[in-house]
């Protein structure tokens, strides 16, 4: 595109220069010729008064010498012969033209120009006192006719060359301005196609290319969001498989001994390892995602009752004491039902997975004016490093942990402007507190959190 613009500009400028410079050069040449012969006519006209008064040779020689001063014999007067009109008479000065040219001038009665060696001769007819016609000849050298023409042509050529060079330079700069954004757009498209999701294009340049850059950046952002959502969906779905796997593991543990029981337990362990691998693979190189779409919300009390109905059966098999509080009244929260189910299953699954058989746990639901708190407590050994456990996707991998369970809980809470905190429970183990905001205001971090008013407890624990 850049060279195409340069070639078009070059062709157009050359045509314009030729169209104007050639006629202008011819006009300059013609003007120089006219100027030279106009000067010659004025000098020749200076002898007309003398010829009108006298044809005496001596007087005419003095007049020719005076008029031809410094002209090196350019001026001559051709007098007609006495009694022979049109014939060859006396000649005063240095004549260069033929008798035929003189006869033609006398016959026409006006000034003519005759070509002679070294230039041209202006022949000016003038009536003398006897009524006959004399011819004044003034020689005009070729150098005087073309005086200044070469210089003018050189100036025109220089101006034309400058115009051509300038137009090419301007076209090249305009081409660069148009081509550079297009090259950046093509390079970013190649990078995005090769998997570099951070490739973006500066939104600058001509309006059309700027619009294309905006569209490309929007498309790249959308691709990143789609990939992020797919990774999160794969990780979430894989993590939700941990709940039935926990059931299988507990049931397999109760099968006793024997080859079939050992094979079942080995298969469950293999399945858990495969699920962990899927979760870790889905979480690798996760790009940043945009804000999620608004949800309709759900009844937290109903969801907690449903999930506790499921986990209570497993708790009974493992002789775990369970306590639930705060479920007597509906509690609406701005969280989709599947998201809350996944968060509760992740926390309760961790209780069964990481605490000894027979460890008690409880789930408390507190409803306040601007927030809802869900407390999941157990009487287990506790978490040695709560900050590391809360780190997004920072599971150590030990004991089959992927670190995604608490991440699911935290993302659910942060989507409402809340957060998740880990502390010591009244049962002696771990207490995970999920703070779900009801006003939609997002927190700013641990050091810049807005002051929260303690929620009003509707049920005592």
C-alpha cells in the first residue's frame, strides 16, 4: 500500500509538472524572442525621422553610426536607386540580407524578419523624402534572441524536480501513517492466533484503521473472557465431582477387606487423582476475566437445608454430630442457587475429607440488614496457615487437595461484595465465615475494607 501511494503520487506529479512546465518554457522562449525584436524595432525606428528629411549619404552615415553605437555593425540602411523603384540602390552600414528579402519588405510595406547567418535580421520599411521606400536593417544575434531562456528552463526544471520529490516524500509519510497501524493490526492478529492472549493494538491512525483496532481489542477481550469462563467452568465442574467421590470413598472404606474392596478403593483413589489433574490443568495460565452477569439470587436457608439433608446421611455413617441453626425463615441472597450449592459442597466436603471420622461440625446462617453470614465450623485439627489456604488456586497438592474449594467459595462471596475468612471455631477446629453482601458494594481489600455493621442474628447458635 505504501509503495502504491508513492507511485500514484509520482505519476500524478510528473504529469502536472510536464503539463505546466513545457508550455511555460515555450512561453519564456517566445517572450525572449519578442523582447529582442521589440528592442530592434525601437532602434530601427530611430532612423525614420532622418530618412524622412534627407537621403544624403554623409548625414545618413553619421546617423547610422550614432544609432549603431557599440552594436558592432548591426545597423544598415538600404536606399532605393534613383529612378528605379524597387531596385537595388545605395547601402549604408553592414548589410546581411539578400535583394529578394528587401524587395519582399518593400512590397509588404511592414516590418519583416529574415534569417541570416548567426541570427536574424529585422527589416523595417521607411518612406524617404522622394516618396520612395528605404529599408532599415538591424541584425539580431541568436544569443540575444535566446538570452535568459536557458536559465529560466533550469529554474523550471528545478521547481518541477522539487515538486516531484516533495510529493513523493508526502505520499511516503502518508503511506507510513496508513501502513503502520495495519502492520500492527496484522502482527497482533498473528500473535493472538499463536496463543498470546495479551496481544492488543494501539487505537490510533486513520479512522477506518482505528475502528478496526477497537474491534480487534474488543474481540481479543471477548476471547480472553470466553477462555477464562471455560477454564473456570471446567475447574468448577471437576471440583463438584469431589462430592460424589467423597461418598464413594466413604462407602468404599466401609466395605471391609478383600480383593473386591481393595480394587474399589484403588479405583476411587485413581478417579480422585484424575479429577485433581483436570482441575489443575484447567487452572493453569488462567487469564483475567470480566465481571459476571447479574443473577436472580436464591433462598440460602432452603439451599442449606437441602445440602445438609445430603451430608447428614454421610455424617451419620461416620458418627459425626451435626448442628444447624438459622434456617427457620427464608433468607434471600444475590447468589445463583448452583453457585451456593457448589460453595457449601466444597466446604462440607473438606470437613469430611480433612478431619478424622467422628469429628463434629455445624452450619449457622445469620441474616443481617446488609449482609448474610454462613458459618461452617468443625472440631477438627484446624488450618495451620489460613492465608495460604485462601490464596486463589494456591493448593499445595498434598492429600489430593487442589486448592480450588475455597477459591469457589471466595469467588461466590466476592461477586456480592463480600469475602471469606478463616478462623478458630467454638468447637475447637476451623471456622470458615462466608460474608455475602446484600447491597452489592464490593470490598477493596484487607486494609481498605469498608466498616461493616454486625448482622442482626435472627437465630441463636
